[in-house]
């Protein structure tokens, strides 16, 4: 029986209350990532920059866990502004060009008013 493993990643402005991801068998569950730059921790200026920051954070976490964006199975996105959906979709499409994962997108209020997007993913590690 596989055991849960914590995926440790050193990134700017990581939340100390959660693990970047957990791995169980060949599945990787990435915690919600926000629009902060993966190195500096600075919040992106708009939805496009924040979306790129989030996806770069997720990319780094998945690589650390032994997989990649190509193996993302599902994406849950939280946006604070419905008006940002089109710009978000354009940036998202740059990272998921083909074989798009299952996705849910909802409008919410996030913990900090400057944050516009938070994304959680589940990925697999192929055999």
C-alpha cells in the first residue's frame, strides 16, 4: 500500500500552513497556488501575470514531484472577477495547448484582496 509523501518546494511566499503538494502512489495533489511569483513572492499586477505566476509555481511543484503539466488530470480555478475569465483562458491555453485536463472554474473571494486567481491541480506520474 502506498504512503502519503509531502512534496517540499522552496518558493517565494509559500504558505507555512500547507504542503505544496502531497504524493500518493502515482498521484500528485497540488495545494492551491496564487498569483505570486515563484521566486520573489511578489503578486502579479493583473490576471495575466498572476495566471502565469500560478502556473509556473505549479509547474515547479510538479517537476519536484517527478511529473509535469502534461500529466495534469484536473484543474480547479478560483477567480475573484468574472471579467477576468477571457484573459485567464488565454494565458491558461499557453500552458495547456493539447490534451487539456478536466477543469472547473468558479468565482470567489480569496484571502487577500490583491490576489485574483488560485489554482489547484491533480496530476499523475506516468509509469
